[in-house]
C-alpha cells in the first residue's frame, strides 16, 4: 500500500512553482554575494592564489546576475551557481564561515531541492495518469 504521507509530500513538492524556485535560487545566490563581500572586506592584500580565484568566481557570479537581470530562468541561475559550487570554501570562523555556509545553502537549493522537485513533478504526473 502506498503511504499517503509520501503522496502528500510528493504533491507538495510538485506544486512548488517555477517562479518560487527562481526566487529561491536568486535569494541563495544573493546571499552568497553578500557573504562574499563581507569575506572579501577582511581578506588580506596578500591573499593566497585560491582566495584570489574565489574572489574572481564571486565577481563573475555578480556580473552574470546583473547581465541576466530579473528575467533569468531557473536553468540560467543554476548554471550561474555551478562554478561557485565546485571549489572548496573554507569556513573556519567569521566572514569565511558565513560565506561557506551560504555556499552550502546554495548547494542545497540547486543540487538537492531542485532535483527533488523535478522528480516529484514527474512522479505526480505519472501517478495522476494511473490513478482513477
């Protein structure tokens, strides 16, 4: 027997609109940029090569968001997020920790929540066709 709680959760996830997902991804991207600004402000001028590369990633993300504007699609935003999700973001304390946490939240939205919602939509569409 199919557990109704699982069905309820699937329907809830499937009902999340694309507009809500776009807003969620955009919020997570902006949080990364805010935390990145705070981190960059305390970064020493003698920053390591990896830190300079991270600064460049954040600058490219900012430029991409500005160029895409408010009409950016869910796919465009997820593509913008990918380069930020690839490197390791050390977060021992302070601004670095906040930045690492914001990158992790972006990862949750783009790499976990988005696929779960897509799967729920597919399941709901398939189950709807077989249920009376």
